[in-house]
C-alpha cells in the first residue's frame, strides 16, 4: 500500500511491487515469489530466465533453452553460450556435433564418432571416412579393415586380417582370396602356402608343403603369448624340421651357429639379402615386429622402427605438407593426417589445427573464432563470402551474411533492426544514448522529444501541465499539493487561495486564521469560508461562519432592511417577498435568512454578499471576500407530510336548456 499525494488515501501497489511509495509503480522492494528483482528507476523486472506475461503481469519461466525471452516462453532473446546454444530466429538450437539433453537443459557433445546425433549413443551422420553409418543401430562403425581404437579412431587392422577388434592382430574374419583361414583369431596361411610378410600367402614348393605348417604353429603360440595367453605346444618333428621352424621365426632364411647369424634371406618376406654380413633387414618402408615379421611403416615414414609411426626417416613427397624428422614427420599446422595418403590434407579455414577430418578443429584459426571443434565467429562478427570473420553493425550482438542482418541485439535495442528502445536515441555508437526523462522517445538530442512520457504535454519540450510537477522518477507528472498554485520537485512555488509561501516551499495558513484540508482558502478578518444550506423545513437559509459575527454590522439599518444591507440585489430577489436576515440568537456564528413569500432560489445558486457589509466580532475591518457561497441541500431534509381528506358530495340543483346552450348549476 502507499499514500496517494492527491487524496491522502492508502492505495494498492502495482502487482510488480512488494512495497511502493508515491505511486503504485514506484517500487521500494520487489516480490521474490513473483521472480522479480529491483532495478534502477525503482522498477521490479523479471529475473533472468523469466519474462513478464503482458496479460496478468506475472513473471513466467522462459523455455529451458532460452537465457532470456520476451512475451512468450520460447521467444528467445539470448541463449546460454556456455551450453553450446546458438540463437536462430529467436530459437536456441544446438550447434553442429551437439544434441540437446533435456535432463541437463544443455547441448551435449555428440559421441566422438558422430558428426551429427540424436543423443549420446545415436548418430545421424559420421565424422570419419573410415566409418560408415549403421542404420539398424544408429551408430558409426569402423569399416572393414579397421577396428575401434581408444573409442575415438578407427585404426587399421593387421594386413593379414579382413576384419579385427580390440587389437590390429585380433582377427575376426579373413580374406579367402589371400589364401588365409581363421585360427585362434589369426588369419594363417592355408596348407600349401607360407607367410611372406605381405597380405597374400605365397604358394609353397612341394618339398616345403608340409614343413610350412610348423612355423605357423610356433608363430601362433608367440602371438597368443603376446596377447596374454600362456601356451605350451608339443611339436613332434625331426631335427631338420625344428631347425626350419627356428629359422622361420627369425629374420634369417637359413643361419649358422646362431639364429641371428644369417647365411641366406627370404626376399619374398620384404627383406633385403645382406647375408654377406649375416643380416636380413626389412626393406625400406617396413619394420620388423615382435614376431619377426616385416610390417609396413605408416605412410609418413620412409623407414621406421618398433612401431609403424616411429619414423627413422620421412617419406618425402612434393607438397606433402609434413614436418621434418624432428617433428616425427607429422602434418604441418593447418593440415591433418588421414592415415592413407602421404600428402597431409588441409584443415577447414576455421581451424588453426585439426584432427581426424578437416572440420574437426583442435585450435581455432584466430581470436575472432572460438569453441572448437566448430570454431564459429565470436559474437559480434559474421562469416563473409571469403570465410573471413567481419564485424557486425554496432547495433547487432550477433549477425549473419551481412553486418546489419542482426540475429540478436546489443543491450538496449529491440526488434529485427535492433533499434534503440523507447527512451533512447541513436548516435551511431554501440550504446544508445538516453533521452531526457520527460521524453518517451526523442530524436538526435536528449531534449528533442518526439513523444512525451506519461501525462506530460507539448512536444518537443514535454512540460508538466499546470498544477503538476516532475519528480524525474515516475512515469507521470505528480499532482501538486492542493494548497499549491504552482510547484516543482522542491515544493510549492506559489499558493492557492490566501495561503502564504514560507522558506520551506510550503503554503501555510495566514496568521490568526482557520484552515481546512478540503480547500486552500483560510478564514481571516478579510475572507470568510462559508457553508450555506437550506433549513430542514426549507423556510430558511443558514449561512455558517467560522468566527462569531459582529452584531454592530446590523445597527445602522432598520431591521427589515438587513438583507438588502448584506446581499446584492440579484440574490435578494431570489429570497422571496420581504425576507428577513438576522444573527442566530442561539449561535452567533450563524446568519439566518428567513425566506419571504414566493422565493425562487435553488440548491446550487450562488449567494452574493456585498463587500464591507459584515465583520467578525474581533476584527476591525469588514469582510471583503466570501468563499463557498453556493446554496447546499438541507442536512436533514424533512419528509413531506401526507394527510387523508374527507370526500365531498356534489348535488345537481338545476339544469337549464336554452336554444343550443346548456347551463348547469351546482
């Protein structure tokens, strides 16, 4: 509740305020239960995440995807960028490679295998060329010849496997065209073929046909041990066969004295014949694995050791865009390795560095881009046709395609063109300049009002109308105190009635006067505030003064001329024939007018006194001015008296008829 300035009554605050003062919408505190917070200008705005329902003025919650909204819960103004949401046509949508999680009300990053997804486990499209989209499971699975590595990449299977899982040598299927069969998750050469260190098993000679199987068994045992199996194999063979078995698991084709003292090399197993120095190293581009098999180096390596990507020298090619050996032959900045080509592939223009594919950024190109892996232009910039981030117009917070095509507006701006909100005007800068307080809208200058705020008048100046003042905080001009003729925020500047202006800008009653709350006029020796009303029986007019009347005012005239001494002729003519005027003997503050015959005065008529005709008993000078002289109704009007009359009888005495005239006597 607040006390109104005009009538001093307590009135309800606006629904937006918890408490208020001076006016219903000048808030002191806000209702927390209505989700409002106190703002400058003594207003209570909806807290972030809520909007004001224009129908019931309640603060209602925005849609979970909106950071702020207006008019409707899903009419977003801004989105929470920390939740990876992007504002598009007043909707907050997830960026590419993100999906909306209703539990956390945020955009979560898709599974690393997905380019687009429905949720954390269901893809819509795939990120890598080494994956394919499986419509049945909605997942991006590794293609044949690749297996899932670290739940991110598809690593290439061992060249012996058609498909594999967990490790590159843990085969699931084998390619029959390569003369291989699946044995204990390994693709071994079929009978009559031998392992040459390449994809395809080579055909044995007739003598070696039955010997070839044993090296594979030993190789199988070694492989099983390598992947965690303790294996014991009992082999029954002659010494010559065992020697051949031992040779098959070393680098030598034949040896002498020890397993690594080669006397001949198997050049079909990707080895170089250096038996003259008792060595059989792998050919360039291959390395020897733990099973003494020559495996192909990564495409980036000209030579490697221990693992396929541990280069000893780099594979040099024109425009390969790779680093030197000190950089492990990796791709240069701005390029990525697809694992299949010697040339590094160029990253998307948004990326400074990328992995797996061109659009998957690790580091963004510059400070005008952010949020890898997407690396879109930061707020306040847009991507032009040359894929460069250009600055938006000053009024836009975000834009697209061109500087003035705003998606969201800077604070203090609204609508599709991001114009200044009412109360502000455009000066060609980011921030709109505020209009003078009296303006609702203005143009070019704070004081050049286009429309006035509240009840102010006369554009472009927008003054308060007469009897009102501007407190520079409320929507409307405030009514002056009833005693003020003119006023401002400091108080009265001139006074109504006969009140006097003091140093505190208050209109106070004159000395030795009687004041009222209902009128600015005060009763003094020169001015009388009256109350004139009819008596209850309607035979008299009672005029009540605030001071006792001086009976000497009547001594200079005869008794029956007093009314003519006191009142102007225009009034005495309405009092009827021969009225009488006298001071009430029982109350010397009342002047009585006893109406004469046929009075024609009505309620609301003004009774006009003559100046200097009457005075207060304690005043030397006569009254000059009379206030509230309109005649009022009786205080207690008597009801009409209704009496019953007897019926009269009428008798016909005589009826005469003469010519065509009839005469009736009663």
